[in-house]
């Protein structure tokens, strides 16, 4: 099985394939839920429902949790920029342009594991994604890639259910290859941790941590030449300005959904909750209209991206956000530089201040390090020379990511120049 989580850099390529070959797949049908929790109605549940004094709220049991399929579809979106042009090798593709920028009102309904193509061949169900993903500019969160948000919400749901089901015995989960063979080792969860925080909370916390580690690996893999479509490297998408913030936003949205009782008992319930949470969260971040978002994109033309470059030129995206720390601040356009034009845009679209919302993530609970309970192992297989931390070994874990990110930073500076890892125009 081949893992294709998303193809951002080659949006132009996947859009072209859709336009050329998927015209016959515009029908939809109503299907039964793919998963369903088998919950029992016990006297304890009845007591809770009837508000019986002293009733104890029972936590999840591993056997109550639905088994979710690993995601296998591709959400194509989005190389940073707007009205992007493309070339095939040295030949420009005429009459081809990708707008990319969208608005909250234009988003379509969520579907778990949605995408334009299946890694197992053409998918009639997903040939035209109804999700209508794109980049949305928000005053408080900067650019948000909704495909990234949805991808990592889905992965958080998958990991929460998988970790909870494996909480007693532990498990080794083999994942589809992405930049190499990947596996996640889940160790039996400490009884005292579950006793204090409950299985639901513990599994959600661990799921958020693992989903983020996998999102960081994807960015690293693309920086070293891995591509979801082999002939088309995705250097242009590696650590794009909006990537990690969008990833963590999706992870946090899923945690909110999962905290609600039975919110993911069936795929239809999860999809509906995801629609509501995505809309509400984006509106909380104060989204701009599509037209205002395009204007914001052009304000950072020549700083964060180059409108004269064509996909898949890696120099199309001039700045790379490598901040994978515990607190991730958004890249808002006002951080790029000060000018009367920038001030006028912020005054008009954001009421004079963008008020950044910093997203935070945790690595431990009650003194227990999540890295002691979960390990991401990767047998690296990427086209470019890779900074392996241990001579003679091609295996890495998430513990190696900080050093590898520094190697990516040096690679970006060599390609794009000093200051290319910061949003400010005059950073040196």
C-alpha cells in the first residue's frame, strides 16, 4: 500500500488530471455509516441519563471504540500563492491558473478520508472532492490551508480510536510508506494515568501528539524530495508558511470533537461535527473574504512567494516556516513589513489589529512523557542525501526531528537566502 496523505506542491498536476480524466464521476450516493461503536445500555448509563444523584459517569472501554480505517486518499491543496502558473519541465502550461484562495462560505462538507484520488487507483467517489478546500486568510491565524486542517483532524480521530483500542495490550501499527516505511509503536498505557484522566482524555492527548509528529515528518520528507506522485517533487510545499499552524489547528479541532461523548461513533456523526467545528473555528479566527485573502497574498508577493515563478519551481515559495515547537504562532501578513498599504489592509479587513492566536501543544501529562508511550519509527527512503543521525543506520524516530529540521533550515537558507525561515522581509 502506498501512503498518499496529500499533494500540495503538485496541486496543478492533480487539478489537471481531474479536469482531463475524471469528468464522469459527478454522481453521489447515500451510504451507511462505515463504523459504529457497539455501546451497551447498562444500569449505570441509565442512571447518568436520568440524572440519578451519585451516578458515576463511566469512561470509555476499549471494546466500545469503533475500529477506523487508515486514510488512503489524497487531499490536493495548496501551494502557497494565488493564480499560480505551472510548467511541465521547461514548457509553460498555457491557459492554466490555480486561484487557491477561498472563503469560509465556499467550503464544502467534510468527509473522512476524502481526496481527489485513491492510492489504490482511480476513485469514483472522490474524483471530484466536494470539500472545496483552499487557503483562507484569517486575521488571527494567518493563512489556513483547509486541506491540512481536515487531514490532521482525520488523523487525530484515527489515532485516538487506535490508541484507545490498544490501551491495555499495546500494538505496532504499520502505516503506508511516506518517505520510507513507517510504523508507530503503542505501549500499554499506565493504569494510573487512565485512572486519573480517563481513557478518553488520555487517548485524545496522545493522538494529538502523534498526529503532529507525523505532520512534521511529512514536511521533512518533502524537503528531501519525497513526492506523492513520483515524477513531481514537492519541494515547493515543504514547511510552507501556513503548514504546521494549519496542521495543529486541525488536530485541536478533532480533540474538541472527540471530547464530546459519542461524537465519532459513526462516520456520519464525525463528518457533521467536523463541518460545525471547522466553520465555527475559522469564524473565531476572523476570516477574510476570498477577495481580501487574494489581496493579502499579493501584499507578501516577493517576500513569502514569487508570483513570477511557476510550479513546481521550489523558489515559488520564498519563505519556510520551520517552527515545530510547543507554541506555534501564525504568520500574519503584517509581520512581513510595515507600509501604508499594509496598514490600510489591516485596518479595513481586521479592524486595525490582527491579534495573533498562538496554538499550544503538550508533550506530557501528569509527569508522563508521551514519547515514552508512543514511538514513530521511519526507515527513511527519500531521493536526496539525508542527514542520518546515526552512521550506518537509515532508521530515525521523532526524537531525531529537531536536528533534522536544523538541517532543513540550512538547506532552505542555501536555496532561498538568509532570513528565509522568518516572515519578516528584512530578516538577516
